[in-house]
């Protein structure tokens, strides 16, 4: 009987760890108290741009999701930046605008930006990151979310 209890306890601990870490082994933070917001997704259209030929720009679409009841007039700033590039430091892009503040209405708010190659951009890949900047006091955040939610990969090719 003691062995069954010990095995059940061990199985419960393992199941709890898998649920907390997910299948990829990544520890997910517990969500903050509601209300809170998080960067839910980032996509690039198109995902490949050119250094000199067209298209030299792509649209960056960031979705911010709200959880719980937000205070009236809530706003959030989303900031874009380069998380990393391959080759390191060898790919230059510009974000237009680099940050954007919008009112939070409903469960999901969409932010749209442009990314373009800078002069002498260089060819390679850029990991574009979307992060939360200033938000309305009283609204919490998940920061940083899992990488697949706040990173998108842009390829810059030379013709």
C-alpha cells in the first residue's frame, strides 16, 4: 500500500511539472492577477524582403490579448526591436514607428507597424521582437511571454 501511495505521489509531481513546463521543457510563469495583458502573437507579411529590390518593406502585425476587466480608458504601448540577427550585427532594419500606443478595447487589440531595410542592410535573418512598454496603471502584464508569442523571423535577401 505504501508503494502505491509513493508511486501516486511521484506521478502527481511529474504530471505537475509537465503541466507547468509544457512539452518543450520551458517553464511558463504563472499569470499575474487580473486584469492583465500579454503580447499574444507577432506575424510578418511578407516574411522575406530585399536589401535593394522590392519589396523592401514588410508589415508587422502584433496582437495584444486582455484578460479580465480592464479599467476604462486603458492603453498599452507596444515596442518593436531587433532581438538578434544572423549574421550578428550584420542585418540592419528600421521599424516604422518603433513604438505605438493604442486604446485597449475588447479582448484583443491589433497593432500594425512597418519594417524596412536600412541603407546597407546586409543579407541575413532578423528576429523581430514585440514587447509591452507603458501600460495603464492597474493593468498587469505577462512579460516576457514565450518566445513564439513575441518573436517573428524576417529574412533579408540581396537580390
